C-alpha cells in the first residue's frame, strides 16, 4: 500500500510494469513486424532476380528456387507483390524453357553453335 500512496520513481515503475504485462497485444520487440516485412520484400526481389537469371543459366536449379521464394514472399504478405508475382512467373518460365530444351535437344544445356 505504501507504493501507491507515496508518489515516487518506484511507484511509477510498478504501475508501468503492471500496465505493460496485462496488455495482450503488446509485442516484446517493436521492430519485429518491420523485420518480417523487410524479409518478405527481400524474398520477392530474390525470386525475381533468380527467375531472370534462370532464363539464361542453370534453369534446373534457379527456376524452382525462384518459385519457392516467390511463394514464401506472397505468403508473408510482401509489399512488393508485383515483383514476387514476376519471380513466380519467371520461375515457371524457367521450367518451361528446361522442358523445351530437353524435348528439342535431348539435353539440359544450352547450345548456341550449329
């Protein structure tokens, strides 16, 4: 009772601590939502870059990686939704190019010579 009747720094700390501990929506780290958003945005950009590179080289590895990263970015509600969708489309295009190369040439590699 002495803490509540005498104002002082200790009383304000107790009151503040009790207020914070009873709030069910209070997060422990205020930067956590922003870090998750930045991570999702990074996944969206990475999926786009990997999908684009996969059209030129190593489409057997980069295509599926772009698809997985794009799906993760979309599931985490990225702010760069368009970039994630482009990464998804490019990843699928990588696999289509791979299927065409295997069908036409019978190989998984590019050949520019005649």
